[in-house]
């Protein structure tokens, strides 16, 4: 079983975005992530593209442990840690 992450991205600084991709690709690979789709958005098929210029889809493997919920962080805590940084526990 897999989990998909779909991201619509607006790139404002291409140089910094390339640095970001290099760093996050290494981290994502440690979790078994696989890039499934990446494309520029020229036109939305339905609705508005909201100005996003890039869409990516990343596939992550899902284990029985991750499905059990024992290793999940509550959303409110994950938002807190997103603000605090990688040392948040």
C-alpha cells in the first residue's frame, strides 16, 4: 500500500527552489519516497490553478505500523513542530 502526496507549487525564486529540491529529495529518499509526476501547469482542467506553476506527486510506502496510528503525531503538534524546526519533539 502507498500514500500519495500531491503538491501545487508556486516557485518565486528558482535558485532557492533548486537548493530546496536537492535537500528534500535526499530526506524523502530515506523514507522510500518516489517521484511519480512533475509537470508545469499551463491550464487547469477544472476550476482555477490559483497561480501555481508546478504540480508534483510523490509516493510513499505505507507500513502496517504507520497504518496503526502508533507513530503518528497529532496535527496540532505537527503544526507546532513545523514552526519550531527539526529539533521539536
